[in-house]
C-alpha cells in the first residue's frame, strides 16, 4: 500500500461501530437493512385483504394472430377501502401456460409501441403491463393514488418506488391464479426508476404478497417442508443461533410457541417454501433432460445429519440427545489410512431402538425423498449399518471411541421396501470386517472398489484392478483422495507397485493406465473424477479429510471439458467395450 492509499484508508469512517461484537452484529445488521429500506424506498405496505380481477375488454390488436390481449381491472381490498388500476395482459396463443413478464411502464398502454410486446410474444412469453401513473400520480406532493390508503407519518411512510413495487407484487399475485400463466416463471421488469422498482418488487414479492395457494398446499401436503421452512425462519429470527440455543419453548417445540412463530414469521416461511419448490422444479427439469439423453443421476446419502438441522429439531426422539438438545455422543471413525487421530465428525447418533420400533419411518421418508431426485444413491459410510463408532461428546479426537452394533439388515429391508425403484450403492470403505462384508453381500447392493487403494506392495488389497468383483462400482479415487496425477507424482512404494502391475515405466503415464485398468475391470460400473479424466494435479483436489478449510472449492471451468477431452474419453470407453 502506497502513502496515498494509506492516507485514504485512514480517513475512511469505520465500517462497524466501535466495540462491535459477533453477538451484536446480527441485530445491528437488521437495523441497518431496515434503515436502508426506509430511507431509500419507504416501507412496503402489508398485503391486501383480498384481490379481485375483472376482464373489462378483449382487444383486437393481437399482433397478426400471435396473441390475445385482455384489459383487466385489478381491485385491491385494503383496510381503508378499495383501490383499482388497469392491467393489460398479452397472452401468446402458441404457448400455454406461458412464462410472464410484469412490465412497469412510464406510459399508458394506449401508446403500446413504447413496450417491446411483439418481441416478448415472439419468444413465447406473456406480458402484463401497467403504468405507474395509474397507481400513484407522480405530482410532487404524491397525495393521491395508493398513497392515500397507507400511513404517511414518519418511518411508516411508503415511498414512490415501494408503492409502484407494491402494485407489481399485486399483479404477480393475480398471475398466480391464471391457468394460462406458468406461475413458477413470473418476473418483473422495468428500466430507470422502474428498474429499481422491479428489483424491489422481486425482492419482496414472496415475502409480502398473498403467496400462491400452491405454496400453502405444498406446506400442508409435505410435513418435512413445513418443518424445514419454520426451522429456517426461526433460525433467521434468532440471529443464526443453533436450534438448541433457542428459547426453550421453541427449542422443545411447544405447540403454542410454534403456532405463534409460524404466524409471526409467515412471510419467511413462505419464502423458504418458494425456494424449495423452485429448486424442485428446476431439478426435475435437469433430471428430465438427463433422462432424455440416456443419462442417469447418482446421488449421495450421508449416513448422518448435522446436529443443527431441521431433521434433528423436528424429530429429536430419533436421535441420541441430552435434555438440552445436545448430542449425548457423536459420530466419527477410528484412526485409519487418512488420519492418525481418526475423524471426529460431531454428528448426533441415531436412537436405533426408537427407529426400529416405528419401522424406520424417518429413514423411509428420507429414501423416498432421494428417489424423487436420483436414479441411484450411494449410501455413505455404509459400514455404520453393521456397526458404528461412538465417541463421547467431550473427546477432542476420535481415538477414544468404541464400536456399537448398528441396525443391520432390518434397515436395508425397510429402504428397499420404501423405494424399490431406487438402486443403492454401498460405500464399504474404511475399517471393514467380515460382518460388514456379509451385510453388503446380503443387501444385494454393489460395493465400492477404489484403485488408489489397490497397490499396497504386500499385494493383498482387494482394490487391485484384477481383484475387483463383478458386482461392484470401481472408482479411480474418491472425493477424499488426491487426483491420480498428484498421487502418482508423489511416488513412493504404492506408485512403484502400481507401475509394475500396470506395465508402465513413466510416472506421467500412470494416471492414464489407472483409467484403462478401471474401465477394463469386471466392475459393472466405472467412475472417474473429472480431474482424472482431464489429467489435473494437486491444485484440483476436492477434499482433504480431517481438515476444516480449503475444501470443496474446485470447479470445472468453461472450456476445460472441450471436444478433444470428450474424444479421448469416448475412445477409452469404446476400447474398454463400455460405450
């Protein structure tokens, strides 16, 4: 930093007040956000008591038969009375239901040439146009229109932009009721001041509006969804604190306290419901696209869930917790190849006796949910179904743990019965004994073989390519391994033995040899990380076990998987007769 930069820095006001603490920051942040909203845009009024729509006319200007034009009178029933304004709705005839743009215009619809309607229709979109002058007159004192229905004093005064946005939000509410509109794909647009208005409406529509009946129906139909959305809303209201640090009534799920929280935080609950349903819509589209191209999706089912999660808060009786909601013991694994202290995960353990008594209901719900997202699921840490590592809560490492019996075949039978269409992969890695091997064989699930584990110079590893079983899934490495090129570059006895086994004499050619060996194995499925397909090194490592930071940051960049890489992969696949 040069002298001028240092002078500038020293003259800047502090970002935070003196004495700011981590505990005080959430409250301070909310206060600043509220101040920003009030001073820049004004307070957004509450949603109307009711909303009515009346089609006043079907217009003739239909853009050469491409669209239907309706003039709609939209009426808001407010505490102080009713307010109406016109909305012009253009519906493409070629696509129903259609995504829709809510366009806030500077001019009445009579000058329709000002709006890009034809271009929008040509792309299969509907358009709902209203003029801000029909909502609130921009006459200096701003005393008529919608402003007349809302308080004008102090901090409760709505601003021009907030009232224009309020009208846009009401138009979006109306669109949600129309079968001709794809309600999941509505958006607001404008430019200049109305561009700011569009952003404001988009930010607050899902919180302040009378949200779609579909969202409320989803919350009623899916108990897990209400649990999750209420958990997230309360967590935000509590400054991000874990659920076991909430006030006892909320922590312990007192019915009256939950009902009160649900009512007070309704807007946030609905926002999170919208995010979940929108994710589902987008994911379903991705999965349908994959299936149309002959691609199936493998998901991952972690054995454990986080202590601070909606799962544990909503159903604490399914977990081993103390009276304050804290785990009485935690999950991990003993010392192994990856970590001399073992791995201390800290997740709460399952109350397997409770789960068995109710027929593994929680697990059945979980696997049914997975079946809606994936075609195949890898059960992470499968060996815990046979026996699992129990670590006292206060231990600093996983060394002080002990083995305890898991639920065994009964759980797997329940999972198969709950989602028979879902294929399962058993992640049978780590400390594996004969009981685990028998359980994998009895389950019918293919186990995992990892080539980077296969070249112990003793020659005894079951992961060596020539020993890979037919009923298995063969991987080059897992997310916990270094990429093959980085592993090879380290050298050592394992890499030397691999070179001898695979018949290569240049360490730089070892990653390619591993790909050929995996594809040529008897495994029914072969999996390679993209890093290994592209020959990337240590800089692309996904995860280092036992470390808290710097993981899960690698991303495949545009252009990395180019046509040449695709051609090489196809050639390898064809040579192994797997194409």
